[in-house]
């Protein structure tokens, strides 16, 4: 994995938003960080972990749309940089499937 120096700039802001219970803001910042990483074909393990934690948090609150949206963005980055067969990519795909399964009648497009 390539260490992304740009994540450092997002990391503090995301942590501050979470500490203030501004989860939607934190999720938006994480998506921005993923977009930035994708543009450079870089994966930072800290970013991936934080996105996974935030997506799991949204899932625990029944917020399937935000959870799925984060997992989709993370999956796209991992597929592009690590490949579809990489274990980390497979793990993220399984997490997305879990969200979509928990969502039940929520269509996959609604979670985009």
C-alpha cells in the first residue's frame, strides 16, 4: 500500500468532526479523502480503516445509505489500486454485501 500524505490533512478534521458527533460531516470528508486518493491511485491504510469504522458506525445506526456509500467508494478505490482479487478488496465487498443485506428492501441504487 502506498502511504498517502494527503490523508494527514483530512485525519485531524475527521477526528474533530467525530468528536463533535458531526457524523455526516465526517463522512463527507472521508469521501473527499477517498476521491483524492483515487485520483492519485494511492491507498493509505489509516484512511481505509477510518472509512471502514465510519461505515460500520452508520450501519449500527441503521443508516444504510451512508454506510453503503462509504463502502462503495472504498471498494472502488481498492479495486483500482489493489485489484479485485486482493483480500482487502474482498473484505470491503463482503462489508458492502452485509449492508445491502441488512437494508433488505432498499435497492442497491439507493445506496449509491
